[in-house]
C-alpha cells in the first residue's frame, strides 16, 4: 500500500516506519512535527549550559565519530561539545591524513569505523549526497548526522537558525524573512528555505546579484530580489550569508568592494527593515564584505546567540536520533 510505513521509510531514509527521526540528512522532506520536536527538545538543553557540571547522561556509553572530510572548526567544535555534554565518547578523525587520503573508498572507511563499534557518524563532506550514501550502507544501529554536504544541505545550521528565529520572534506565521548574499553556493540557504517553508513563514525573499541567486527559487515560493533595499524592506529577519569564494568559478562578482556597496548590510540599509528586525549570519563573518561591523556588533545582531543555540540544537538532534530504532 502506498501509505504504508515501509514505503514511507523508503521515500525518506531519515525516518523509521513510525515516522521517527533516525538520521538527520536534510530538512527537506521532514514533517513539521519533527522540526518542532527538535526545537522543543533544544529548549530543554539550554539550561545545561548554565550548570556547574554541563552534562546529562543521555548518550553515556555511546561513541560519536566526527568525520570531517571538509574543514570546519566551528561546526566540528560545536558537535564535539554537544556530544560531550550528552556524555558520549567523541572520536575526532583527521580525515586529511587518514585512510581516505591514502585512496580508501568512503564506504570502506565507514565499514572499518563501524567495526570499531561506532554508534553515530557526524559527517561533513564536499560531495553532495555523501551522508545519504553512508546512511544507506552503515549498520542498522548506527545513526548519521549531516554536518554539511557539498552545496546540498546543512540541516543543523538550518535548525539552529529556526531556533534563533523562534526565540526572538515566536510566531513563524507572521514573518518576512530575507536571505541575502551568495545563495547559489549556500547549503545553509537551502536548509533555511526548506525549514522556513515547512514552519509556515509566508514571505521568504532571496536577495543578491543574478550570478549568486539560483533561478529555480520562485518554484519553491521564494521571492527573488536583486535590489537590496527592496529585498529587506519591512523584513522581520535578515539572514546574511558568507561569500563562498572557494566555491566560485569564473567571474561571478566584480569585486568584494562592489558586493559590499550593493549587498553588504550597513546601518543605512538595515533601516529599511522593521525597527525590531534581527540580523543573523551562519559565520564565519567577512566584515566589510557581507556586513558592516557596526551591524554585526549592534543591538539587532543575534549572531552570537546563534552559536549558543547551536550547541543545544545539536544536542537535541543527537539525543532524538539515538533514542529511535531503525
């Protein structure tokens, strides 16, 4: 039968037959109740940060392997902190010097690590779809969390962005959210758009030059704006994105200075948004390119709270998937 749990699981490898989260590979396709479960659970973990002993025993005896085939100190560190606060044993692998660099295939690497009794893989990879491949081939008891794959997805960043928005704005159903900058290369933007859509945000805008905004966003219900003032006018939330020069090929931008002039967030441009608009950025920030320091450090910036919320959100994701069986 088409609606059976078996077929539903086949359609979405992140969920088991009961609709419970067993891997976090992408926000796309996750039902709204699962997103709310993660955000609600993250709220219960925020208080752990304030304890003298910042630990809960939910993953005691479990082994979490951080597999970062791509560099990201910030994301790896927050995952490590989150896992340790759940009392897991954390193993960080230097993939650049490991067997993968010696020619071993991705799946052979995973098979060997699984033989070391891994319970969870946190995977960051330059190739889109790598975490899906791992999830398809690892043992049934092993859970996979996507920490960023190619240009495809960065689900925990998207979730911490949603937690930040909910914390400061409460009701998603009345918001205008503008995502500004290098959208074409941004896995964060894709995850944010899927999450905002699922959570019922009525107005999502993608703002940037034509070379950096994908042409297919209108089909997702996103309003595309190439004029910064039009794009952020009366916005409740502005999500600035990093210019990903390492992913660009050819002359996609005239210069960083030209980009800042047209799309960098300055106090003057911010004035077009609502007076209580919040400013977000997934980091790392390129000051004077995407955002003026006055704004990044200003009263409307919630960039540092995002980092704090990120630990709680990653704790929530790992605790939820570890508690569910395939």
